């Protein structure tokens, strides 16, 4: 049985920008059903939805860092439209092939009025090309586990710098049950080789509570809320009710 005491720092195939063919496209598409069925969207919306409802009648600007397929922005603008809310999302990713596929997917899946609410940007999430306080909220969903501690700290600092109201981080809880669950799904289901390779590694690159608290502390967050959600998810946020680090 592998040890889950420390984070795994093995490179995922999705981190290899030289892979820009159907292997990447299929793996990105598979992440949509993973996020839907395994609670990814629900975890982010548990924090974001109450905040957005308080901003009714105003335009809310969100930044999604490491957006991948931009399926989180798609989910958010669809939800906001049903609620009669005006949410505009800038979706940023460093991989040009990923951004290109996200654009094609959004063009196909969204009606023009909703598609216009999502702007795709190709840029490094650690050096986003925006001024301080450009957005109301910054978010990172299923992205931070790709980063080592130092870069995760840089990411949270940038998220704090860019957000007027707060940030939301949604990522994996490193746990043996999560690991073996994903490993079993990857072996039993007809998933892509990239998902079969990356899924279990992603879990082992996830976080324990103390590791997220250390990232928040080293990034200079004065206060935050950290909660576990199903299925093996953490959400760390500075929106809404706040508490001191370690509280």
C-alpha cells in the first residue's frame, strides 16, 4: 500500500504541453463527467452561489485559473442565467492546445448569449496579466494539486492580489479510499490512457488539511474557511464567514 503521508510529485501526462492530440482532448472531455458526478461543481457552488445571490442586479467578474476545458465557467454561467444573475468569467490556462479545445467546446455547447460571458485567455496562472483587483472573485478548481508547495503559494498570492472580494480553491483530499476508488474506476471503465494514468496520480498529489493551511499561511492570507466536501474534496475560501488560520 502506498504511503499517503507526503504529497506525490510525479508528473502527470496532462502537464506535458507537447501532448496536443486526441489524447489530451479525450482526457479533458472525461473531466467534465468526473466533476459532475464526483461533486466538483457542487463543492465550488456551495461557496460561490450564496455570494453571487448577494450581488443580484450587479455584474460579477470571476477569474478561473488553470481552467482546462472551462467546464467550471460553463457550469457557473449556466447556473447564473437560470438565477437571473449576470456573471462574466475570464478562464485562463497556459496550454494553447487546451484553450483551443475549450473554445471549440464552448462554441458548440453554449448559446451565443452565454458563450459571450466566458472569455478565454492563454497565460501562466502564476503570472496572470491583470492589474490588482481586476476581478470580484478568483477561483482555481482541480488545478492547485498540479503545483509544488512554492508555486501553490504563488498562485494563492496572485489570486488574493487580483480579487476584490475573495478567492475560492477547490481541490482533492489525499486519502487512500479516494486513490483506490479512482484506480478502480480507471481500470474498470473505458477511459482514456491519459485519465487512467493521471487520475490516481492526481489523488496522490492532493492535500491534507495541514498542507492547505500551510499554503494559506505562507501566502499571507489573514483569514480563510477550509471545509471538506464530497467526494474527497477540499474547498478553501476567503468569501463569506472567515476564520483565522488554524482556527
